């Protein structure tokens, strides 16, 4: 699952060993995204560098805590424009990148962008 949030972009998956541990692996392309998530998710394990080709940073966390933290993010939404909130929290460059993603995904609607 991809989650694009005001604190970062994450790919959350179940890797081998996660099921037995009751955990999920949270991957990121930017280390600072996982560092920001760690503030909200005390159970996030150590961040591994160069853990993979697509996502060089990853950490594991208890599955239930992952669900709780992202549910809390939903409950805490107090902004009227996502990209503006990203600009405030992560800077204009990240907001512009997310805007490009939005534009590409807009093509899924079948309507001209």
C-alpha cells in the first residue's frame, strides 16, 4: 500500500518474517520520512539503510500500531488543501512533487487533465 501523507511517502508491505512477528515493513525513498514517522510511531524499529533497490530505507513496526498511527492521521486532518499542508510541513519542493503525482493519477479518471 502506498500512503502519501503530510509527513512522508511510504510503501507498506508484509515481508517474509513480518507475519510471524505481527509486523509490517514500512519502506521509504527518503530517510527523513521514516524519521518523521518514528516521532508518531514509537514502535517503529531501527531504520535500515540500503534495504532495497526501490526503497533504500525501511523499518518494521507492529501491525496494530501501524494501523493506529495512520488512523490517527486521518482523525487529525484539519487542512483544506493537502498540497498546501505538505508545503508547510515538508517544503514547496515536496508539494510540487506530490502535485506531479496527482497529475499523473488524474489520468485514471479517463478525462483530460
